[in-house]
C-alpha cells in the first residue's frame, strides 16, 4: 500500500475533526448574529432557525442606536484596544529584542519573571490596581484601562516575540552594525520586518481579550463617558425584563472588529503560528 493511500484516512479524519471544531466554535456566533435580526417572539419561538419574513425585525439595532450611546461606547473600546495594542507590540518587541540579542546577568531570570505574567491572572491584583488608580486619579479614565491592558498583554508578547527574534540571522544584524547602523535602526528596519507574522499573532491574541473584557471597565471605568462596548451592552440587562433584541444586536456589532482584524491578518496569523514548527 502506497504512502498516499495510507495517509488518506488520516487526512480525512483530521479534516473531519477540524470541521467539527470549527462548527462548534462558530455556532454561538452564528446564533447571536442570526437572532439579532429577529423579533422577540421569533427569538424565543424558533431560536435555531434563520430569520423569516414573519420574524425578521431590526428593533434590536434601532434600540441600540436610539437608546444607548453605542457609537461612543464603540469609540472608547476602539481607542483602548488600539492604544493598548500599540504599546504591547512596541514595548513587547523591544523587550524581546533585548532578551534575545543581549546577554547580561539575570537575563534568564528576567525572562522567567516575565513569563510568570502568563501563568498568574492579572485579576488577582484587582484590589491593588484599583487602589493605585485611585491614588493616581486615573479612575474613570481610558488611560487606566490602557495601562492595565498593556501590562496584561506584555508577558505573552515578550514570550512569543523573543522566540521568533532568536531565529533572525546574526549575520544580518552584524552586517548592519558594520555599516554603522544604530541598535534602534537595526531593530526597526531589519528585525521588525522579519517578525511581522509573529507580531500579527500577538496582535490577534492580545486584541480579543481586551475587546471582550468586562471586568476592568466595570471596576476602573464605569462612568458614562468611559464605558466600553461590553459594559454598554449591560444597559439592556434588567432585574425583571431583559431586552434580548438589543443585547444580541450590540454583541453582533461588537463582533465586527474582531472579524475585520482576522480577515486583515489571517495570512500573517497562520504564518506566525506555523513558522515555529517548520525550520
């Protein structure tokens, strides 16, 4: 029996498992988006079926844009996410370059110390973080969220980027030094372009928890001026009556940025995930 014949059942089994996992992962998203275009009776009467002419209704979206200041919440989430991503990628890449390029006393211990941030949830320090923000007057500001999310994303970013930067050719960097390039020029013009797939991977993995987070916006920035999308969606949750049309519409709109980011960086993301397995 040829190798191709023996590998065919494995390939079919692997694809079947991946398709099953994809269906399970996408089912909640499809269900939310599908029901956001239904009336309340359609949501509870047939939640698993697509909208029909009888159940189709845009009341959820009209409620979101009419009653809640959703555009402002969306803008806050966008500012916090973009700023946090910028600082995570910038400082994470610089720290990863220093740890992978230079050898100094405590290099390994510093890497292990930063890796602890991946294993220890940042929410364990919520009380201390809140006290710090109160002392510095940053409560109910977007700056507080940006600082927290930057600290939250840096350990993973440094861990991933340092492994990729170790694979950058030393001859290339030494050639730049011989030509008189500064370390900053080598970092920004030679190293960063070669680790773009890993940067995209870090960006996607960092953005999703920031965009979907409810914990820190609820604690650090609950005012009307600083509410994010996830916190703003809570306006439609009541003690006795819940506006499911508006909640599903708000969640559907909140999904869009994540999908757009994935479409833009999907090729870089796949290259970043798989390049470490092939040398």
